[in-house]
C-alpha cells in the first residue's frame, strides 16, 4: 500500500469508526535486524502497513501480512491490538506504518 492510498484509506476508515477527523497520525519506521522479532501494543490505535518488503511478517489481532505463505487467502494492511513483526531476512529490513491515534476525548459510537 502506498502512502497516498493509506492516507485516503485512513480518512475513510476513521469516518466508518465514528471518529470523523478527530485523530492524529504518526509515521512509524521500525528497523528490524536480521531474523529479529518485535511487538507493538496498539490496543486503541490502528497501524496501517505501507510499502512492505517481502521478507517481513506482520500478525495482529485483526489479520496477517505474509507474502511467503500460501495458507492464508488475504493479506491485511490494517493492524490493531498486539502487533507482532518478524524479519525473515538475513539482512536488516524496514517496516513502515502509519499509526492512527483517535483523540482520547472523542468516543466511538
């Protein structure tokens, strides 16, 4: 997913969730050493994966992104809850996300 598509997606998705324009975004760029794993806790936030390399695996409470497997039928770019990232490669890889943070004083219907 490109950055421009992700930004358009986020606008529509946050409206669907009832937040309208009451959120902020932050670019998150994770550097993953060779064969490493990382966890992110994003209980009330969305993380949208952008332009992922083919050698990373992302799994969260809402889906999986892994182009190396053939046992899933859909790759997810939107992640929420506990997010686990793994670098399958023998070299350092980069995982970039747009983090969407709903304003705390606004509630979702």
